[in-house]
C-alpha cells in the first residue's frame, strides 16, 4: 500500500558484507508494533514492512518518520529484525525521527530498547563453584581455570578448562591469530600474531612471495612474469652483496694504512705494498678497452657498451611504459647505507706519509692513472661485458625487452652497482706519490659524492640506458595489479547492483510496484496502474449505464447469449463443408455437407456386392464354419475338405485314402471305397458330391 504523500518519509538503506566478501541474501522487517492511522482514521500501515536483501545489499525502503504529527498513535517505534540466510540477527528497537530524512543507513540507527540484564560474564566475576547457564542443554562451567586455559564443552553442556590444542581436532580453542578493530561493517586488522603465512581457508594466501601466492590462489601467473620476478629479486640481492663486499674491501684497505707516526721509509713501504695490491687488480694498457671479464664493457661507445652488457630495450623506456618502479628506490636506499667517506679518509691518512714516495712509485702511479675510469667519460671507457654485469650486480633481467616486464628496475640496479665498481677503481688508483695520487683522485668519481661529481648526470643516465622512469618517485605509478583489483571491485559492485534490478523483458516484480497513471481509455503500451484500470472501468460503466437508459426499447429486441429463441430468418456465416466445431451451421452448410457425404456413400456402394445373387470375383473369402454345421452359411473349401475327411464312413461304406484334384470315390466292395482317378464310365463320385455317395455305391 503506497504511503500518503503528506507524510515525512525516511529512506533506509543497508549493506551486510561478510569479511570474506561472499554475498548473502535475506530480508529485513520494520514492525511499528501497532496499526498506523492518518488523521482520517484510515490505516496506512498494518503490520511490518519488509525490505529484501540481495547480494548483501538491502533494497532501500521508504518508512514513515516516527514523529509524524498526522499519525496516530504517538510514541511508537520500529522493531527491526534482520534475516540473513538461515540466521536471524537479534531484533532491536529504534526511532526514525524526521530529522533523519531523507536517507539514513541502518547501521547508524540507535537501539532505544532497554539494555538486557548483566550476565555471569560481567567484568570482575569470581567463580568459586560450578556456574549453570540457561540453554538446551544448560551449560555448566566449573571454577578454577589455569592461566592460558580455554573453556571446552561436550554435547551435554559439561564444560571444562583445558589447555588450547591449536588445531581443529582436540576440542580446544586455538589462540587468536589477529586482533580485529573497526566496525562490523568496516573491520580492520589492528595487529597480528601470525608466525607463518595465513592459510587460504582463513582469508590469507598461504604464501610469503607473490609467485607462491598466485599459485595458491589459483591465479594464472605467466611463466615470463615468474621468471622476471626471480631475476629482479636476484639482481637486488646481488646489489646488496656488492655493496657489502665493497664496504669490507674499503675497511680492509684502511686497516693496512699506518695511522700513527712513522718514518718515511715505513710510509713508502706501506704505500708500495698498497700500490702492488692495487696493481694486482689492474690490467695492462694493452688490454684496453677493458674487457667485460675484467669489469669493463669491451666497447668505446654507449650503444656498444649497452649491447656488450646485454641491456635490452627495457633500459631505454620512459616511465609511462611501466606499471610501477620500486627496485631502484630500494637499491638506492641500500647503497646509501654504505659508509661514505671511508676511502677518502684512508687516502688522507696515506697522503700524510707520501711526501717521499717519488721515483719508482711515480711510474707505478702513472700506470694506475692510465687504467682508472674517468668520470668525464661517464663510464663509456668501461671495457667489459658479462663480467661487468656481474660486478655491477645486474641479473639476466637487464637483457630483456621492455615487454617482458611489469615494472622497471634493472637499469637502476645497474647504475647503483656501477657506483661501487667506480669507487673500487678510484681507491685502487691511489699511488704513494701525494700530488699524483690527488690528481688521479680528482679524475675519479668518489663514493662519498654518490655520483654527484659526474660531469653530467643526464649524460650518465643516457650512457646507462636509463629512461625517464628512473627519476620518478614510486608514488607516480600504480602498484602492479591495482587496475585489476579496481576492475574486480567495480565488477562485484555492478553485479550486486544488477541483482537488485528487474530485466526489461518479462520482469517478475515483487512487493508493490508503482507506475504513473495514464489518462483513462489511453490505448497504448504504457503500463496500466490499478488506478488507471479503476478509472477506465468507471468511464465504461457510466457509458454503458447511459446507453442502457436511452436504448431500453432497443435492448428488449436483443437475444440473450444463452439459449436465444431466434425468430424470423436468422443468418450466420457458412462454414466450410464438414467443419466439426461449435460454430452455428447454416442451411447452405447442411446442403454442402450432405452432398459431400452422398458422393462418398455412392462411391463406397459401387465397390460393394448386392445382397441378392452377388456375382463375386477374384478369390472371395468367408469364415470357415465348424465341421458338420448344417445351415445356410457359406461353405468354404476348408469346410468341405474337413467334412469329406471326417465323413470317410458313409452309409456303412468306408472310404480310404486322401483325394487329389480330379479324383472320385470308387467302390471296391459293398463296404469299402477309395479315391481314384476316373477311367471313364459312371462308377465314380467327384469330390464335393459326398452327399450322393449312398446312391452311387453298389450295395452287396
């Protein structure tokens, strides 16, 4: 029943999501507890109003505000009961004041019913004996619980305190795996006590890596994605290992320096030892450009160096070609943990004792300088390939095309590792001759500068094949899979909305659907409301009444539908011949049907034999009478043969043998005869003439 338009209405909405995201159906009732009447005394709401729940979403329902001045009685409230599946949520009582109009969510309504009395579980209870709680069967709980024990009951309600068993088979209760916060409609996890991956059955993935999570969730992870994820993780691990190795190497180098006062001879000896150690890691000039196996690129141009290092097209792509970057920021953060300045400190200590390190060490320093990488070259003078990638911490992911990755990162990893290699060569190039050592150091990129002393950062990025993504913050990109998650969320929301809609074709509407009321006697496809039907019937009733009043005389001349007594010469349409229906038949129909049947009867009669002296043709057949039947019934050949065979004794004469065509009975004595072929003369009796046998057989 639609509510009056002068009432203040409140539109109530609600959602009932489950934590696992699965939908649930049911309904919600709103019972005012008493019939509601308007100012005229008419009942406008008698009993509970019901709203359906489909896909965890309640169909919005308009309800009268509980403080409507035009409704009686006053002081009433709604009792709200929610039924979801086979479960029923405990009802609660609430008011819907007009101040909540036009829309309010069910979760925001307040229970105005008095609170229930406290139970035995109120805070501060001390159990000194067995407590019995109402139920079927009643639950009996003993006192004396130990620390950490949980309450476990059997089927008869007898509870005991037991240590938790953790699983599902021992009767105990598992310790909590997490603390939930938020609200029932928007839960959040405040903390977790997990010691291993949360199983899929409890809402987790049962895995600690993205690849394993996809597998446990049944997602179709591509082999390329899995392989590249492994490569990226390996590359990041190699970078961290390289940084650790360089830190260890620098600390070891510092340990070889003389930190106290010493003679020039001791300084020269120490520096000589250091130079020899540095030279041991260098290659002669004849090996330039430095091969990949020696830590170089084996090339003299940037493009050739990228090719030699196995860098793919992904290293030159812009940031817009990838979903997310993150490995670069991680690797950079790792590299920054390296204690910058240790090499410079070591060099400063060495300079103090290098004033007399000239002569033979000069040539050695020049050789070291010639083999050092120049920062102005921006790594274009690196002469290795596969070994360089290994030294730089690059994995095989760096050699793949951009289409093989979801996220950028290989180029940034290479850049970070290149810093460590450059620092190693700069440290090894320090000679014992201070002036030349300082000049050599001035030409080398310093670890403490973190590549800020390169001649051109942009050129260095170009030489390393880095795209514009390398300079972007991670917040500039969506996390991998964010688009898929968003689409899935919207798909679920759309499906939930569609579940609440009726189809255009043959909708099965429920409740009390409403529609605009068309003008009376509108002949169109517009939906007709009950008000339209009532109005149309009223118009036609008035029209019929008026017609009956002005045509009373004409109506008396009409025949009733049931058993009319027609007079005069009534006419009806003539149906087709032999039409077998309840349609009225005209005389023309009767004549036509009679003619058809007459023609059919004559055709049938032409095929019949007359009863009197019929001249049968062909091979007529007739029922075979029982042997010895003596009536006017037609005798068949089968009847005659049976009669003759049975009558082999006629008037004391025994006939033997079996007749064949054309044979006659010939007497062989006064008491015997046989079937024989006639030999001429009149002594025989033909088959079929047995009744004359007595006259033709000679008597003794």
